[in-house]
């Protein structure tokens, strides 16, 4: 099918849109020759600024779109825009729609479900019990006419649990994310007294691996569970910051050896 590339311009005859000639609330561009439209929250955008902003959110792992316009001081509007509204006012082309919708579906599935490919038949299997490494593949079980289970961690046929729940009985069964935590380098937070800590941390709420860019404060917002925590002590922001503040050194938690399980 041929892609109907949009011109990136609004149809001035579209009575469902409210057009304005004021500055763009995303880029702050005030070119009077650019026609802009109001979002449901009342802020003005152009197709280009809206597309660029929402694409940047997708690239950060967010599938919900929030208005970044500044309302008072440094306070953001943060109104959530429905995707159908974004699609219309961003004048997305067919290929852009496909890119947005595929990535949104993938990110939503990652947030609410855990899927991996079965090592035998390669079909996707969902792990319902996040604390259990032993997972049953229903397709292989039906084909082989006997229960087929595999280890969620090392992706090999299940041979039974080890003495503890962190791995199966295979000697080299290691969570790949634990390996990354063990091998990552150290980095320094230049705005927090140049303190040193591991460059990769597992979110203490959901276990997603995250990196700090080394600038700004010590707090980091997890792009999956949306919980903000301290990259140094691994306490939630609401626990750490009232005591030490966002730019003050607190206790530096040691390198993590386990991946927290998200109890949703």
C-alpha cells in the first residue's frame, strides 16, 4: 500500500479544529505565519512540534502523551492527550501512524505483561507469576503430549529449582540483567558533589535497568512504572529527599545483585 505522506499542514476548512495565531506552547516559536491549533488543554501546537514532542516521548519509553507547556513558573500543564487527538492534530502520515501505534502497543504490553519466546517452539509465553522462574509452554505441552516447562531466566528446559529462588538448577543460570549490573562501570554525578556510584541501577519498584546521564539531581523517574527514586541510595524520592535533598549526597547503595519483582 502506498503511504499517503501528509503535507504537515492543517486543513483550514476543518471546522473540528480551533485555529490560533499565537506562539507554539511546545517550542515557543512565535512566527505569525504558522497556523497552529489548540489541544484539548488549551495550548497551541503545530503539526511539526506536536509530532516531534510525542515521538520524543515514545523514544523515552512512554506511550502516553502529556502536554509539556509551562503554565506558572516552572509548573507544567501535564494534561494527558488522547492518542486520537494527537494523531489528528499532528497530521500523522500512514507510516507515522504505524510507527506510533506499533511502539505504543509494545510499550503497553511491556508495562502490564511479561512475555518471552519459548526456547523450543519460539512462540510467545506470558509469565503470570513474576516470582516463579518455572514457566509452562502450552503449545509445546500439547505437541509433545507432556508438560514442557522452561526457566524464565536462562531460557532452557526446566530441570528443577536451585537451593534458592534466584536461579534454576542449571549451574550457569544467571539473570542477564544481574550480569549487566555486575559488569557496569562506575560513574559520577557532577551536580551531587561528584559522588561515584554504579552507572546502571535496577528500578527498586519494577526492576527495569536504568542509566543516569550524570547531570542534574540524583533522582531518576522510571520510564516503566513512573516511580521516582534516588540513584544513589535507591530509596524512593519521597523517602530520601526530605532528609538529604536532591543535590546532597546520601548513602550510596552497593551494586545490586538481585532484580526487584514488580508487585503490580
